[in-house]
């Protein structure tokens, strides 16, 4: 949360209103990696509310569907040691991430199957 807030402060220093801050992994992403009970405990401990975080923290949410779901030949776990999830696990996490942010008034999903030409 503090890192995101630093980026916002830096953006506010710019003398133009044309500032876009892209965040790869928003706060709610953590909910896909812990149990519902642990996630709720974290929210309670920090005094945060899920709906408030989802609806008021971000101007828009772009959900880019994992390559594991629909373009598995491009899924990085096959050639990237930093990825530890199997294709099925990545699809499961992706669905949990969608659930975390769906409901945001500017939630958009970017699929990965249109055209299937990644060259």
C-alpha cells in the first residue's frame, strides 16, 4: 500500500494533469494467494474494507487474462523459472483475481485469444 501511495505522490508532483500510473499487482491481488479467512483477517487488522479498496483506490482495473487460459503455449512457466504455477494453478489464480476486482465500475478484461497471432 505504501509503495502505491509513493507512486501517486510522485505523480502529483508532475506539473501536468496527464499522468497515468500503471500498477502491476494491485492490493487486492493478495486475496488470490491466501485463504478467505486470512484475507479477511488482514483487512480487519489494517482497518481496510474490500469494497472501499476495490472501488475507490483505482480509477480503472485492466485484467489481462493469463496466457495459461487460452494461449498456454505462451505461458511463461514453461520457460520462466520465476513462474511456479502449473497451467491449471495459473488459471485458478486468474479466476480469483477476476473475482477480487469484478464490481469495479471501470473493470475491463483483456483476453488473449483474439487472432492468436502473437508474432
